[in-house]
C-alpha cells in the first residue's frame, strides 16, 4: 500500500496511544508500507492480496489465488490475535481481511470523497464509517456514517512556519512554492516543473519532492541551472517526518489531489494548485473540486501543465489578496480533531465486545 492508506491510520493510532492495549497491523507484502511503519511500535504482519477490478483475464486466476491465500492467512492471524475491533482505511488488502473478520465489528475510514471499489465492498458490514468531508456522505451508507475530517499525523502537525523555513534554510520573507506528486511522485508534474524552473526561480524558492523514481532526472537538471538560481531550488527525492515542515514553510503548493490533500492542506491553510491524477477514475478530481469549490485551491488538468503551470503559479503568488483569501478558505475546511474523533469511534465500537484490537489497512 502507498502513503495514502497508511498515513491516516498512523494518525488515528497516535490518537489512541495508551487507550488500546495491542495493535496488529495487517499490511501488504510490497516494501513501501512496512518501510513507512518502521519507526512505529506495532506488530506488522503481511498477507498476499491483489485487486480484481480492471484485471485482464490472464492475470485473474493468479489474483484470485492471491486473495484466497490472503483470506486464509488473515483468518489465522485474526484467530490468534482475537481483536475487539477492525479498522480499515482503504486498499484491496482490506477485502480478504474483512471477509476473514466478518464476525468482528469494524470501523472504516473513507479517505477520498468517493470510496474506492475495495472499500465500497466492506462498507456494508462496517459498524461505523468515518468520512473526510460532507461531500463524501452522498456515497456512504446512511445512519452509520459521519464526517470526522481527514486525520493528520503527529509528526506533521507539529511544524510552525518559522522553524520550518529554518529547517530548509529558507529566508523568512521570500515566496516559497512546494511542488510534489503523491506519495510516489508524479512524472508529468516533475517534467513541467523542471522546464519551468528558469522562469520561476528568480521570483521564489522552490521545494521540489520528485519521488524516488525521478530523482536522477532532477539531479541532472540541477547541473543545467544557472548558478544564481541553484540556491533557490531545494530538491528532495522524498520527505519523511519533515513533510510537515515543507507544508508549513510554503506559501503555495502544486500537487496531485490524493485524499491526503483534503486534510493536510486545510490543516496548514496552504493554498494549492491541484493537478488530479488523470488515470484513477474520478477520485482525485472529486477531491480537487471539493477544495476548489471551497475557495482554497485551483484545479489544473494534467494535460494543461506545460502551458499553464507558470501562469497559474504567478497569478496566485503575485497577488497577495488572492493568496490571503485562498489561505483562509483552506483553513475553514480544516478538522484538527479528526484523528481523536475516529479514535473515539473505534473505542466505542470496541467497548461493546471483548479482546485486543486489530488494525487492518
Ligand atoms: C495514483 C493513485 O491512485 N493515488 C491514490 C493514492 O495516493 P497516495 O498514496 O499518493 O496518497 P495521498 O495523496 O492521499 O497521500 C500521500 C501522502 O504521502 C505524504 N508524502 C508525500 C511525499 C513525501 O515526500 N512525503 C510524504 O510524507 C503526503 O504528505 C501524504 O500524507 O491513495 C490515495 C488515498 O486513497 C488516493 O486518494 C490517491 O488517488
């Protein structure tokens, strides 16, 4: 699983510290999830899982067999751990776990406005459903769903602008633009930005998180930059605990509109130019539309990046009034108590049964 499913679960886990005796995290066998969780005290067990939606006939038998294996392993883990409650935040791995734990009460957090297919399939059996924002309720079962907001993890929320600028060696008064894709980076955003650097850097500092796959290309581009501009450019392949510093240091962000933007950008009151990932159904468009309808963001289509990036960035950063009104609109959409509220839902569901607590994300 990528950052999108993992980070909100971490935030909730942090809010539940000292309130839950034991946590078992059932995750995927791909390396990213386990790496992201390395610094947290929890027991991690991976199971095989694979998606079925949009899978060609050739891959279908293999994926079905993986799901079956996943269900068997999840059943064994649940039988051993005896959890009081299951908690899901998305991803197809949740399907075999939900099947294996169908007799145990569960809470589902739906990060995106519209739940993905895997999450949709486990909503019916959930006892409580938590949503990132009002627009999501139209896609969720009535009676047991409520808006809690998208939870922001502790490491991120503790950064203040001044310390954050110091962390990246940024001057206090100059404009700072943050650019990144989702948790894995975005090639089209990276390319458009690299081409735009000579036009943008004279007026601002840019923190650019490229994702690990595009890091070599970024380093090659730095060599071609005019020496006077290099000190304005702050590229990184990935940020961990200091991702919050990047948000707190910036005046404006250009990024994809994964679910995290519904929580993290309002939390920091950070105006945004959102470039939805064009190949993922309409999930990212819905997120971007919510934030832009709320006045905190501008939606820029991926295929318009090359023509419009510089123009859009300058139109916001050069207009303090616009920037200020986008900032307050973003702040209005924040839900800083979200992790605690989802934690309360989990505790209330768990109290009605007996045993430990399994987390499945
Ligand atoms: C291409 C795709 O299908 N993306 C989906 C995936 O995105 P993805 O996994 O990228 O998830 P999100 O955009 O929601 O979250 C990315 C997370 O990574 C963090 N971050 C990012 C860069 C970095 O250097 N350091 C860092 O910590 C961000 O602060 C954020 O917390 O899951 C999301 C949640 O279901 C969906 O909304 C997205 O549509």
